[in-house]
């Protein structure tokens, strides 16, 4: 594979408006070929998405999804720039798909990594630093291993980094970027809440054998 220089990545970023990491990935996927990398970004819906990321998105929808059986329910707020786009079927489908994604991801708590509070990040770091398999590692190696594990753990906690349930080859972030390219507006997943039937309720545990004995004794 051809070596991808920072200058080439910068040039692709300037030509497409895509993020630095997306540009680097596009070039790697296409062996450094600029034109193919641009086409790859367009196919992924990334080129126009990052250009729109800074625009205010205050319209949108609060969507819901109740899983079969009524034991899991989700509310999600997805924002766009105009009420016109919010009414479009494509946007409404996106909101529903994101709500379904949240329902399917019991360990997801945040929208993006940057939403995770600093104290949670610090706690995860302390847990990783204390693992037995790192005890004899040099400090510099230990730090790199811990950093890698933390980055992986934080992504596991965030919605945008999850593989999309309908297409495991893309992430939820990629799905949103495709919608941005299609609808021509900035789209942001703002927040979500996931309800699980009975969650947090302390259920009374009973001993079946003791119940039977008690009933026999009362006769």
C-alpha cells in the first residue's frame, strides 16, 4: 500500500471538505488515488456532511420505537435545519432507524465520545491501569495499551460509533452523514433515552421450596 502523506490528506480535505480521518481512510482504501478517494467519499455521503456540520440544526423530530412485546422503548431527538426536511419521509425514516438502533444497543449511554463526562473517562482509565496483565509492562507501553483500550471502551458506550444494525459495514455516524448528503442539511442526533420494562425495580425473590412447605403446613 502506498504511503499516505499528510500533504495529500490535506489536499483531499481542501477539495472535499471532509474530515481529516475520513480523508485518510479514503486514501488508504484507494491506495492513494486522489480521484478514487473523492469518489469514495461521495459514495459514503461524507464530502458534503462535514461542510454542513457547523450549521445550526434546531428543527427536527422526536421519534419513538417500541420493540415487539413492549418490553423496550426508545425516544430519540434528531435535529435538522428546517421544518421542510423534518417532514420528509427520508428524514422520518432516519429517525426511526436511529431509535431502533438505540433499542438494539443496551450498553450505549451517550451520543458521541465527547459527550462522556470526564469523571467517567477517568474511572475507565483507573480500571484499565489496574488490570493484572499490565502489571509487568513498562510504563510507556502500559500507557499506550491503556489508551487503546479506553478509546475502544468509550466507543462501545456511544451511539454514533456503533455498527449500523441494517448494514454492519457502516457506523451510525456514516448513516447520518449519508442522510446529510441526501437531504442537504446539517443533521444531528441530540439525545435519546432507552426504557426497559422493570428496570430499577427491586424484584422480590422467593424460595419455591419454602413456599410449598408453607402451603403444606397450612393445610
